[in-house]
C-alpha cells in the first residue's frame, strides 16, 4: 500500500510541477491544483498509513492519528480558496492583458520578430 | 490582561468583518473613521503588549484550553511583541496615508487591509508551525487582493507572478510541514526544539529535508537570492499604502527563519544543529550584492526602493546566518528600522510621483514639484537612514550588524560587501535625489496641482520620524533587542514556559 501511495503522490507532484512551469495561465492553474492535491495526500500520510483505525478513541483497538486529518482539512479549504482566486485572476489577466500568457505577452522567437519587422507586437 | 496577546489578531479580524456590514459597507467616510480608530487601538495594544511582556515575561495564550503540545497556542515573547508593535505602527501610518485618495481606487480596501494586518500579527504571535502556515495564507490572500487594488495592466501582471509563486510556495511549505510532523510527531515550535535533538540516522536526514524545504519557502517570502525576482516588480507596482505594509512582509520570512532555523534547528539540535546556516551564508551575501546592483540600475524611485528592500533583506539574512545572540539582537534592531523606513520611502515615492506629472517617479527631467522643500527634506532623511549614515537609525543598525560578526573569516566576507552596498545605496540615492529635485524643466508651468492631503502628510511624518527616534532611544531599544535575542537563543526558557503553563500541571 505504501509503495502505491508514494508513487501516486510522486506522480501527481511531478505532473503538477510540469504544468506549473508551462507558459499559459490555464495549465499553471491546473498544475497548482494537482500540486495541492498531492500535498493533501502527502500530509495525510504523515500520520502513517493504517487500516481499520478510527481517529476517535475507543472506537477500535488501533487508532489513527487525528492531527494530520485536521491539517489536511485546513489545507483543502485553503487550497480550494486559493485555486478559485487563481482562476479569477487568470481570467482578469486574460481580459486586461489580451492574452493568457503568464508574462502578459506571448514570447516570440527571433525568426518571428524578423518576419514581423513592421513593428507589430 | 492575559487576553492581551490575542487582541492583535482579534481586533483586525472583527474590524474587517464589521467593515463589510451595512452601517459601514457603503460609506467610505465611516469606513475611514472606523479603520483609523481600530488601528489606533491596535497600536496601543501593540505597545502595551511589549511593556507587558517586559514586566511579566513570556506568556502563552492557550486557545480552547487544549494542552500546549496538542492544541493551538499563541506565544507573546519579547521578539514577537516588538514585531507586532512595529507592524501595527506601520499599518497605522499606511492607513493614514490611504485616507488621502488611495482608498477610493477600488472597493474593500479597508477590510482587506485589516485582514492583512491580522495575518501578519498572527504569523508573528503563533506558537506552532501549522498556524504559521495558516496565518501566512491569511496575509497572502489579503495581499493578493490588495495588490490588484486600483487596477491596471502592470498590477495584474505583477499579481499573476506573485500569486503563482506563492501558491507553489504554500505547497512546498505543506510538504515541509508533513515531513517534520512525520519525523517529530509535533508541530509546536517549543516542543519541536526539544525533540529534534533526539533524531538520528535516516530520520534525521528526513527532518533535514523538511527543514530545508521550509527554508526555501521562508527564502521566497523574505526575498533570498534565487527567489527574490518577484519582489521589485510586485512592490513597485503596488499602490503606495499597500507597498508600505508589504515592507513588513519580507520581515515575516526573516522572523520565521530566526524562529525555525535559528531556534528549532539551532545550536542544540544534535545531529541537525545549524543545518541551514551554510546555505544562508552565500545566499545572503549574494542577495546584498544583487540588491545593490538592482538599486544602481533602477530607473524609477519605486523600483529603487524595492531593490533597497532586497538589500535590507540580505543584511538581515546575514544576521540569521551568523547565529549568535549579538547578531539576532542586531537583526531585530535593523528589522524595525528597515521596515519603518522602507514603508516611509514607498509613501514618499508616491507623493513625489504625483507631483511630477507624466514623468511620475522615473529619473528624468520633469516639471518642478509643488512642494520641493518639504519633500526634499523628507527624502534626505529617508535616504540617510536607508544608506546607514549617521545620525539616524540606519547607522546604528549597520554598526550593530558589523559588530556582531565575530571571526576574521566572516569579517573578510561580510564587512566589504556590507560597506560597499552602503556605498552603492549612497550613489543610487544621491543620483535619484539630484534628478528628482534639482533637475527640472523651467519652462513648463505646473498644471492642476494636486494638494497633499493631511492624512498623507501624517503617514509620511510618522514613519520618517521613527528613524531619528530609533536613533535617539537606541540605548533602551538595543537593550530590548538584547533581551529578545537572549530569550530566543535559550530554547530552555521557552520549553520551560511551555511546561509550567497552569494547564499542563492540572492535566486535561
């Protein structure tokens, strides 16, 4: 179980980082969302993975650590709010700047600049 | 009186909530009055907290009566209380300035400002790492919205970079927290300091990874070298009162480094003693260098000020790297000074840019200012303080930093870089001053002059008078800073306070 869990968290983090490094705001937002999912799973696992363990005392012989669950709950709420904000900001930037690149302008290769030497951006 | 330590969080929270409700939500004038009154109260509470901690010693505020290592706890010690007082003072001045005209530029300025103050105060007061994360998020989400306040292409673009970077930073923060919880089994800072020395072998390496991940996050907040690129653009495009309150945000990062990497992973951490210092050393010195180069290359006063913030962050990071009592006390004094002066400088830059027509704050020849004398005097005071020339607080702060460097090997690195950076700041600021104040096109008549509002004068005067006052009362203040540093460097004191809290004796 630990192996699969770790693999999933790692894969999700890798995908999240890859997407966050892209140039368009949409993929960046998706990347940040994936990253926050990965981090939630990771936090959850920091209390060790156990089967049949309730987080409430007296419900079962073996009990799980309730603190990571509380942390994850907080992290989910914050992550969700932040994602919502990032989406709105991305839309605002699309409207203000006229494109959806994170730098506010689409980077051009030297070739393109030479072709459009008329002064157009 | 025992509730004093939670007031810096509750007051802005309730004021912010109140500002969103009907009697205040529609009228700007009422919002102004309520915010100013509440902020004035917070300034009083901040100073009362400093005095109280001085007389009564460190206090723990245990929320919900849950025993410290498990529940949420607020810790008011000399260091955090001083930072809270400084934050509130800075916020009050920035609010005064905002009443001029900046609060009209967009909705919800005052509530957001209050939540921002709440986040910063909370980050200083919190006693466990997870709440540090929560308060970081509170101050960040308020700052995201404040940054776009007023609108405009430049702000939107700067905000995108800032938001994406900080969201990624929050993820890394949580990864670090998860690792530390998994290895230490606690997130209470005092408890962590106690348990970290017991770690050995592979577990210690895991904890080291967690601690260094946290260093990356705090480095991002405090503008440590490879992570500082967001700062100049963000700070220079924010509106003036917002930029002024942002001046304390880099200090939140430095404070967290002092707390986590100076105390928890400090001298007594066994295998993990001083793991971060070897990383901070070169990065801090490079940060100073880059800040100086940036200041010399800045084309406008706001960018120049933002680069000076990077420079002061580098100086503070050097103090955290030295890791001694004297260095921490120097860091605290310099932190107070640089926060207030940088805030004042941002406000002043805005005043100047509004009087220069289309040239704004760029270093080009423009029309004559309406009140060059007053602005010139203020600029000179701020510049002298920032550069670190006598007689103002920058000089004393820099001397304290230079004195705290003990060994010759460290002196060879720190002294030249720090002194040359002062020279760089001197050149950059004198060039800025001569262009802004002495070179104007005589022919152009001033158009419709914008009068400076009383609140704006008040804000700038308050912040800039702090520097001479800090120099005048340097004796008692540095004693205060020494106290705070002595406390911070004796983790046994905080652990003792944790164990002797009345609840711990009585059990659940």
